[in-house]
């Protein structure tokens, strides 16, 4: 298909083994209908096609088969963007939802556009039902390539390595926006320093044990 808009059933489990329906991951498949629909939409796109799938944000974080599907889509360069919708955005459910945008024409080197609607001014001013100009601001931020208060672009390689698919991850701490190579180097440095401190503590404990007088033993009668 050239265009797909999908609102799959959320929280439901198929009563059959769906390995046949999972084309991008291979054997196994998703154990939830949601993952099956995402996978099927991606596999049904023509060259240059796009799909927008409304998913529970749990799909962006679940382990197992859904994680395999997410990583497979990233590896193929099919995820164009993810728009996180806060709780209360939808009139029919209080659950946090997200728009997963898939594209066959997306260049992986452009990264994945992440948008967190909960950080938008229109939402924070308490106007969830009358979003107004918020839609225009949302579209403008999504199609921009610049980082902002509620939108940023995550390198595809970084997304694949970290597995952090929820947009909120990229706005909670500035450290998350840094390249993965820098984070790994800093983690190694912290680990080395922690090992040095651990060795010091071990030596101190050993010294304390040597300095202590022997504990008298009670004789049994």
C-alpha cells in the first residue's frame, strides 16, 4: 500500500501461534495483536509508502517479541518517527498512546524523529480537549530537523543500541541526547574509578582486620 492508517486492538492476545504472520522478525512473531498489526503494516508498504500506527506506549518498551519487532524495524530503517501522546489525550482511554510513523522512503542516516506532546506549551497550559494551534506546532516540530523543547532527532544507530523507543527518554536528561560512543566512554571511566575506590576499601578492610586483637575463644566445659 502507498498509505496505511491503523488503530490496532490494544491489550489483546491472539489464541493461536502467530509466527506465520510475523514477516520482518522471522520465527516466533508477536504474542499481542498490537505487535502483529505493526509488523503487518510495515510488511505491506510499497516502495515509498508510509504508515501511521496508533499504539500503546507499552509497545515501545515491552521486551520479548515486541522488542524484536522494534529492533527489526530500526535495522531496516523503516521507523521515521515516534510521537508520544500523554495520558488523557484520547477521549476514549486514559492510557498513554503513541503514533508510530513507518516509511519505506525514509533514509536511515536521517535518524528517527522523536516528539513528546506532554512537553508542549498548549498541553501544559491545560488545554487537552482544545488543542488549537498545537496541531500546527506539532507538525512543524515533527518535520523540522532541529532539536527543540519537545522534539529531537535520535540517530538510528543510537536507537538500535540503547533500545530506548519512548520519546520521554530523550527529554528527561540532557545526557541522553549525547552520542552513544561518548556515553560508553564515560561509563568505562566511571567503572575504572569505581574499581580503584573498591580496591582502596578492600585494603582498608584488610588493614582493620589485621589491627584488631584476636577474639578470645570460650572454652567448652
